[in-house]
């Protein structure tokens, strides 16, 4: 099924990415790692925005809300950046980004243009 935003799954070094732009950014980060600028790259780190709970009125569990970034990059000086490659910012992404900023006030999402 085609992505409605035109993104095509792309494979690099046996790893599948949601888009060519995300795969390209991974290749850039790998070059920075080989150069010693970057020390670690974590793919698709997950951050909990709201814990799941049981609704007392219905007794049904309400699933947690999570945000999955594209990369968590650790630089040689020790600082980390959370990166998300974006071609189009959906309403869901914008809402989750706002929730992320509230839940993790010391962290920042760096948006990389596709």
C-alpha cells in the first residue's frame, strides 16, 4: 500500500526506513560516526507521553500514548539530540510533539527536513 504522503520504504545496510529521506539522514549520521563526531545512533527510540490506565467507569484499559522518534544521536561531547525526519507534519505529530515538550522539558526534538 502506498504512503499517502509519498514516502517509500527504503533499505540501507539491511535496515528498513520509512522514507528515502530518513535513510539518507541515517547515512549522513553514519558518516559523522565514522569521523568521530557522533559516538552512538539509536534507531526509533520510544518515549512514553502518557501511561495507560484503566477507565474506572468502564473497567477497560486505555492504551498508553507513545512517541517514536527516528533517531537518538549521541555526539562526541556527550550531548544528545532526538531527530525526526519530516516531510509533512501531521496533526497527530504536532500534538505528540507538544505532549513530548511537556513530558520531557529538558529534551528537544530536532526536525530534519525531508
